[in-house]
C-alpha cells in the first residue's frame, strides 16, 4: 500500500499491488516522471521491458512529476521477501524503512509503546538473530523524518519574520504619525466643516490599510520571484523546500496578516490625529512649532522598539555566522581534501556471492591504485558523511563492564584496501589492516579512541577480544572521526574487514593529486570496462559531502543575515524619519537657542544626544529580550554561547553606527537654522 499511503495516482498505467511482491512473480517497475523523460517520454512504454542493471523489468506505471519519495528515487519496484532466503535468517542486519498511517485516535506515543512490546518479544523469540543491543523498532513522525533538520531552523526563521514584520509595522506607524502631523491643518479644516472624529480616523485607517495592501502585493511578487529562484537551487538535502508553493492558503494568510497589520498599526496615528484641537492646529499652521519631546512619545517608542528588535536579529545573525565558522574549522578526525568517493551497485545475477563482489573490488582497487597521481584507494561501508555502516552492541569478554560506563554500542565500518590512508585517519596505537589480514580467516578489528576511552580507560586494548557482530581481536586504535555531522557527540566505532562479511562496503575512497573530475571520469571508465552491468553512482568529493551536512545551518545563516540586513535598513529609515520630524518640530526652540548664543556644536550635540537616548533605550530592551529569547537559538549554535560577547558587540556596534548615521542629516539641518528668519516668522 506504499503509494496509497500518499494518495498517489499514476500518470500512466498502474502502481504495483501486494501480489507483485510474491516470490516467483514477474519483476515489475514503476518509473518516476524524471526517469521516464530521460528514457523516452513515450506513453507507449507501459508494458514494455527495460533493463535495470542486467535484469529485465516490465514497466507498469509512471508517477506524476510532483511525487518524489524517497527524494532521489528514479524508479520503484516491489520488495520481494523470500522466507527461504539466507538474509532473512540474519535479523541483526535486516534493516528496512516502513511507512504507515496511524488509525484514528492512535497517537505516536502509543504506537511507539506497542513497537517496544513487539521488539522485546522478538528479542526473546529470535535470541540467536539479535545482539543484546537496544530498540530495533523505532517510530518517527513522517514530518520529522522528512524535515526534522529544518524544524528548529523553521521556528527560528519564523521568529525572524515576525521581528521584521514588527519592525516594519513600527516604522510605518511612525511614518504615518509624521504624515498625519503634516496634515494637521487639513484635518482641522475637515473637523471645522463638520467631520467627526470617527470619520477622520476611519479615513486615515483606510489609507493605512490600502498602503499595507499595496506593500503586501509587492511583497508577494518578490516572494514569488524568490521562491522560483530557491527551487532552482540544489535542494536534494531539503526535499520539503522543493515542494513550497504560493497556494491559496499562503496568499490568504499573507494578505490577512498584511491587512490586520496595516489597520492595527495605522490605528494609533489615526486616532491621535482625529483628536486634533481645531483652534491650536489652525493657529499654529504655517508657523514653526516649539513643541518639546513630550508630544512625540509614540514616535520615540516606535524607534526604541525598532532598535530592540533589530538588535535581536543582528545578534542572531552574528551568532549563526560565528557558529558556522566554528563548525567549518572543526577537525572531523580525517583529511577530506583531495578525496573523492563513488558507490557501486552489483547486479545479483552477475555477482551472486560476496566472493564475486570481493574479487571485482580487489581488481578495481589495484587498477585505481596504479593510476598516476593516485596516492591511496580504499573501500567501505560506514564512510564519514557518505554512507552508514550501521550500529550495534559490542562486548569485551576479557573486560567486564565498569560501573557508570555508557551502554556498549558502536558504529560498524566494513572496509578494504588502504582505507585509513585514503581518508587520512591516523592510527594512534597498534597498526592498520594489512594484506595478510585481508587474506586471513582470523577476524581482526581496529577500534577508535572513543571506544578505548569508554571501555578500556588507561588499559592497552591491543590484543583484547571483542564481539561486535563477529568475534575479533583488536590490532589497532584509530583516531575518532565525525561520521554524519560535525556537531555529533563522540560515539565508538569498530572497523571490520570487508572481505570477511557478506555485508561489505561498496563505496570507494580515492585520494589523489589529480583534479576530482578527472579521477571520477577515469574511475567510471575503468568500472565500465571491467563490467558494464555494475552501476556507478553518487560521485562527489568528500568536501562536498561535508558541505551538504552543513546545509541547514548555512540556510539559517543566510536567511537570518538577510533579515538582519533588512531590519538594519528599516531601523535606519525609522530613526532618520523620527529625528527629522523632531528637529522640524523644534525649529522655533533651536532658533531661540541660537539667538541666545548657542553654538552649532551644541545644537548638533543636542540632536545627536536625543538620538543616542533612543538607541541606548532600544539596546537595553533588546539585551533584556535576548536573555529571554536567546536560549531558543541554542539548537542552531555550535561552539558559541547565546550571549557571545563578539556577536552581541557586533550587533551593538552596527546598530549604534546606523543610529549615528541616521541622526547626522537631521543634526546638520538643525545647525543650519537661521535664528533671524525663524524668530521673524513667529
């Protein structure tokens, strides 16, 4: 019922049925839209036979372009589970992903509890097929599986969007207040002619709402263009982003927020303007006002709010940038430079046994190692940032578990060739695998520093026995490496010889002084020459794999930085508008001060001091808010604290700089006031 779970209807033909998974049935396949277009795009393909590897499959359906799960799948074929097959007897290694829909009223927690019960029963019923490790049945919501990495990022970016919205609203409210103040004579005339306060307020609120709608329409157009640009990027790591659409729900939500914001933040200036004193407005119109700061509380408050929110965004962006920088400089435990990887898939009909696959791998290893410029070649499963070799319980027959020791559980890496040299993993004690080890029936292993630290302490592990799947003897200790993420906690790893297991690795690691593209092109040609049925895929550099693991953090950093830049510009405009208005309102006062002997430097200092008070107030409130909200960002950070002094100092310096820049022009206008002209006009 795989496709029915997603409500997928084929574009052509049909999807497979449960009976298609029965052993002995003809092999059928459903193609993705992309793969169908690559093959022919012909609707007559239904019922035809195509070769996948060296096996024929009948094409029974083509899926629509919108369906992509798993995200890189080109085709889907029924899984044939044969109870008589050898692999079905080895429950410790049979790992599959199942997708299901919970019944109405069944929660994820209750499903997990039921799976735990089944898990315990299986451990008792099939004790020989399992190690003594933990859970084997793990339930996870589909949203977390598909977009789990994006959840904390999405929450942080949603908060950033709210902050930018509030900054923009405060900015527009202050500008509306200034605009309404400039229309006091018009509003007074309307009131004198009989317009009521409600009518005046309603007119100004409608104007604010229309302004918001116009801005919202422009924003949607920019959002549509940005979304198109986003979907053109490589989003293979974030399939959820690939499905983003500006549908009716998004548009309705956006325009609803825009209209509500326009009305809500336009109401205060409108209501204030509607309470105008007709006599004062008509008497003061055309004359410079001498009003002090007391009449501008709302305007000043909006500037303080903008500064506080801008500081939060600036600090958040600085924190993620410093965190990403720390991650990039983190030592992964190996040397990824000048290393390329690619993976091979062996058709079962051509390579029915592990021995056949091992012979091919051994021959390929020798051919790649003989290439000029190639320094080392290795193969494995469990290669850092490339594939997972699984994880299982280990035991040490000669070393009983110590009190307080964590559960003995370690990652598995099945390797062959000059693996450690190819990856640049240092052997800190003992030795690496040798050619004799690969040919010997005796199973030896190399463990990493994490396992030694956890289970041996200061004891020498060389020569100790270990059971980690097969029994083995420890011959070396390798440096600990990061396997999936640069932020991951230390976890033990055991390296096994690939040839001694039917689950050996088929991903190659090549260290070379040659350009990566040249190495991969040559390797592909060699594989094709050796056996065209072997599938060569996922060629990339190891640095590229590491960069992909940093994708969520890069995304958060880039978007937060963009929001911080927008907020900085809005804050600059807000402070400039507010200070310009305040200076224009204090024209008479400034003229009198200058007539009484005040120097230009004193007048400029007065204006700058006024702006500094607003900036300091906003900074203080922003720092207090950071105390309450900063810890929510902790999941996005690595190697830096939420209250990192460099990040906070950067935010304060940038905000202080734009405040000074915004106050410069109003201050210059103030010192150019002619006291004679000002007093004569009064």
